[in-house]
C-alpha cells in the first residue's frame, strides 16, 4: 500500500478522533448509502413499471398493424397474411376488426372495444385468449345459433357476467330508415372470460368472430386491420417499413411503440425527474464528506505540518484526503447497492406494495433491477464523494508547516 493510502486509512480508523468528527464521518457513510438506496429503489421501480407495462402490451396487442390508407376493407387478407408471414422476423399474422360498442346485460350497460378475430389465428398469437380464467375460448355458436363472445374479467365483473350468460352488443354502425337511425344490435353467449394481466384490456375488451363483427359493422366482407407479431418486438420500427413494402403502397403501418408513445415518454421523463431529485440526497452526503474532511484538516494540521517538514510533498498530502473521501464513498456505495437491491428484489418477489389496478393498470408495484443502473448510480455516488474532497485536499496542501509548527 502506498504511503498516502496508509495514512488515509489511519485517519479513518483512528480511535483518538474527536467524537464530533467520528459522528460526521459515519453520517457521511450513511448519507452516501441512503442516497444510493433511494436511487436504486426508485430506478428499479421505474424500470419495473416500464417493463411490466411493455410486457402486458406486447402480450395483448400487435407489434405492427397494417391498415389501408383509403380506409376500405382488406378483402384478400388471407393472401396478404400468407405473404407477410414469409418475411424474416415475423412470428404470426392475423386479421382484426375493431368496433366501439355498448354492452348491455343484467340491467347494466358499459362501453367497450369489440375485436373481431379469426379464432384459430388469434388464439395462437394473442396471450389474452390464452389466459382464460373461466369457460373456454370457444367461438362456436350454441345449438340455437347464438354466437359466442369472450370478455375480460373486469368487464365481466362490472356487468355481472358468467359463462353461458347472455350479453347484448349494440353497435353505432346503423342504417338510416324513415324513422331515423336504426342501430345494429345482436345477442351473444358468454363463452369465456380472460385475464390478460393488463387492467385496461380486461376492463374494455371483448372478442368475437370476424363474421359477428362484420354483422355488427354492417359489412359483408374483408377486415379492417392486419396485425403482425414479431420474434423481437424491439425491431418493430425497422420491420414496419419492410412490411409496408411487401404489402404495397395501399397500406401504412403503425407500431406498438408509436401507439403508446405518450405512455413511455411519460415514464422516461418520470424516471429522469426521479433520478435528479433523489440524486440530491447523494449531493447532501457529499456535503457531509466535505465537512468531515475539513474538520480532519483542522484537527490534524500539526500532523500535516510534520509530514511536509519530513519531506512529504503537497500532492501527497492532498491525495491523503482524496483517498479518505473516496473510501467513505466506496463503503457507503457498497452498503447502498446491497441494501437497495435487496429491498427491490424482496418487494418485487413478494409484491409488498399493492396498487389499485384501476388507476395504475397493475396490481402491485413491480421492481426490475438493472446492472446498467447500478453502474451509473455507483459512478454518481463516487464522483460526488471525490468532488467533495477537492476543497479539503486543496486546503491541506496549502498549509504552511513553519507557521503551524511555530506555535506547537
């Protein structure tokens, strides 16, 4: 160990330090640890929300959606789906029809998004229909010819729906008659109830066959959208352009990132703001380090003068205090990382912080730890710790041994 490091550790571990100086030193360590813990927990929470929401969205929605520019129905969707399915990186292709409808049952009514699907293709690609909690994703009509519908569990609870129950769907797509606008309505049988894990979908979505959706929409052929799911959802922006070229100039594409841009932008800004605000705790810890080292310079001025009189260079004296501050920062950062990641892991593992899913879309606060976050949090804490040593180290290096020893 070099001379500077040995002296720095002696100063830190000295049992003869004044009580006030020992207290300030320990408060410095605690301050750095508290700042690191707060940053780790906050960033893990923000990352957890982003990861959980993205995962839920990707399981229930398409990664790339193709829609005609002219707004007309896609009549040859089967040929288009077969062609797009050959594109490298494409996992599945399925048609869809979306209608905003009014659902009525048990003397209650609620607006919802009705999705017309090809049952075989949708069940294979949509995780919502793979998470049936009651009944089955069986879209076959009953013996009386009543078509089937599958609804989210929150929607089912709101309308007091059960498997086998009746549900009336009213569509705003109607026809004009001499007596006014005649709305399309149809009765369905509840075949299944799903739990996608994403509150908004479970509260607002319902699935029917393409034929049933066409009947409610007042059309007799085609689909409105072609939905593409990819092997790697993060490649959606790159593959969207390629899919449009394959589909032809009639189509335009939107990705899951574009459709949820506002949500993820808000989460990113919140993460940045949280990091800056909580980072102030680390700044306060740096001030504690500065105070502790300044007191050390005053308390050990005689020792410093003796060292310099014996040949110690000013740079070496300054390095002693830089190493002291760095040691405090390393100890506090190590404690903070261990405790912070332990708290984040425990809170996520046992779901210790429940939430109202109606407002937050998830039922508990998720935490996701990241090595990259740990690196920059540790770097920030150590940078603040070292920056806090600049003034005390400079003050110590400027001491005049003759002036100090004259009064000893």
